[in-house]
């Protein structure tokens, strides 16, 4: 069956598609900074801009509000992240219907995580347990949406092995996902090995690398220790040598991400999904290094 949605139409051979991921700010000041950053990024005409969904549904409405604004203000397709843990299937259907009414074009279909520190937390009765079940629900009942799913070049922290994790990733593909967006990584070889293994497992949809430019060392140490991504020793050493100088850390981060991006494009990546952390400057410079320019007057 041929599907037409912003994801199925993207990542064609010879194309290099970029997308940006933002998160809902918690303050009015954060909102102002967000829109100041989205405006210059939107001028690069990305395939989409996505907005994350707060753990445990904490941004249920906010995610959709921001998606609606992305579409209305910038005429860029919006992707809403959505997690299935913690809701009944009827509640999931209700939110997906609402997403359609807010002009959302794609859903990043995720499982999410149990609330931190709640070891006795139980999935609700009548809910879903894994992202492949959410993909099946969307594909069956909301065929208008493009569907993105998460992939983990260095393995999902809870998976017993990369092989098992890729078998589970294939379930999401078989359920109808259009594209895979990876967890952030700083070792491109990990991505290339993952892509090869996915290929051998029969995964044939685009695998889009997810990159998070390093804005500061302490923050990236926290993030990589949570998600299990390796920080190369040489990069770590260079960042620790300038640990009292945020500007120098930023410069190292931008240069590293620019090199990573150029290498990924050279090795046939279909595009890049940037975790922009609601700040545009690093991405603008990396896109410049890739030879991409913003459209003037957007
Ligand atoms: C691009 C991207 C965007 C994200 N956005 C958000 C966000 O907005 N909000 C948020 O809260 N989190 C977000 N996350 C984090 C994500 O919710 C967590 O990583 C979560 O722990 C797993 O979600 P998943 O969709 O990969 O789950 P799944 O694909 O369901 O996998 C979870 C684990 O279960 C295993 N598994 C999968 N299916 C099965 C099965 N059928 N049977 C047995 N085992 C199985 C997998 O191997 C894996 O270990 C994002 C992650 C990425 C990479």
C-alpha cells in the first residue's frame, strides 16, 4: 500500500532531509527564547519540527499547542511526540484525534518510561506496553499520520542486547512505522554498525541519525550517562580541559557536531534529526558547515 504523509515523502535517494526537535518550555521566558530559536531554524525549511511529550503525559496539551504554532507561524509540518505508557487505549485515541485537529502531520510513537523513582508503578489496565502496539493503533485507526519511531545505535538501556533490541525495533517497522530516528550518539561508527545490523534484520525504512550538539560539558555528561551513549575519550578530554569556559565548550561542541554531520552525509545518511535543546545558534552553524542556507524572507 502506498502511503502519502510528510515522512513517507521524505528521505528519497539523493535528498538530505533535516528536522529539529524542541521541548515545551516551563516558563514564559523560555517560551520567548524558544520562538526566537525556531524562527531561524524554520527558515532552513526542515522536513518537520517535532515537539517532545513530557514524561507521564505532563505536556499533553502543551505539545499540541506548540505543534499548532509551528504550523501556523512557520508553515512547517509539525511532528508531535507521544508516549503510550500510562493511558488507556481510549485515552490514546482521544489524544490522537485531538492531535489531528491541531494540524499535526506526524507522530513520533514512543513507549515512554515509568515515572522515575516509582518502582511499584503499574501499567494501566487496558493500556499498551510497547511502542510497536502504539504504531499498530495509529496505522490502523489514524492512517493520515506519518509515524516515526525511536532506534538506539548503542542499545536501549533496558534491552538485554543490541540484537534483541533490533528484533523489537523490527516489530515497530512491521507495525507500520515510516522512519526511525535514533537516540543521540557521538561515535559515528556505532551508527554505521547499527544501520548494517538493521539492514541484515530486514529493516528497509530510513534510519535518520539523531544528533545533539554539545552546548556544555556538564549537561552532556548527565544526558549521556542517562541514555548510555559513549562520549569519545578525546572529546571528553578536550571538554574537561576547558571546564571553566562555557564558550570554549560550545565551540568544541559545534566543531565536533559539524564534523559528525559531514561524515554522516558522506556515508549515505538520509538526513539528520537535530536535538536543538531550544537553542538555534549551534544548529545554524552546523547547517552552514553542511552548505545549507536559510531561505531569505521566511
Ligand atoms: C527520537 C526519540 C524521541 C524521544 N522522545 C521522547 C518524548 O518526547 N517523551 C518521552 O517521554 N520520551 C521520549 N524518548 C525516550 C523514550 O520514551 C525512551 O527511550 C523509552 O524508554 C523507550 O521508548 P521506545 O519508544 O523506544 O520503546 P519500545 O520500542 O517499546 O522499547 C522499549 C524497550 O522494550 C523492548 N521492547 C520493545 N518492544 C517489545 C516487545 N514487543 N516485547 C518485549 N520487549 C520489547 C525494547 O528492546 C526496549 O528495551 C525519545 C527517544 C528517542 C530516541
